[in-house]
C-alpha cells in the first residue's frame, strides 16, 4: 500500500520559519512530480509549490521568495522550507505525489496533512 507520510508543522510565530517533509512509502516504480498544497478553514485547497523529478520547482505567488521546495529522489522525499511566515500561511499542508505504479501507469496520492499555525 502506498502512503505519503508528512512530518513537521506546528505553531510558529509570525516572521518565523518552518520545515516540512514528506516521504513516499510502499510499492511503486518511481516518483514523478511531488508537491505541497494547503487548505485554510473555509477555503479551497491551493497550490503551494511543486517540484519535478528533475528538480525544477514551481511556486505559487503567495509564497514565492519565502518558500523553498526540494527533494531527495534516493529517499522518495520532498521538503518544504518556509521563511518569513505570516498568519495567512496558517493552514493544513498536504503532500502530493504522482507515483508510477508500473512503467506505464501512474496515480496521484495525497498525505493526510499537517497543521501549520502562524500566530503570536
């Protein structure tokens, strides 16, 4: 069974920093793109950042310049480092990955989410 397991998150003061990680586990052929999304109460889930297997990042305008996404393909793990956090960054952060289940088929998987709260 394939799982995405997130770690990190918690309570951070405004202006602070936080790191999230997400590891894919189970049986799969390879990991394509990975990413982070977030959902604030009463809001739709939105893109934070994605990264291709080759390491090309893509950021939403709301976090550009404050976030860094990276990955370790040997560990099937994606990381998100966020700096200069703002109260509006408060949300549940979800890991996302496009996993190749075999050489010709893939599926999108989601983690269970980790809470990030930015408050003084």
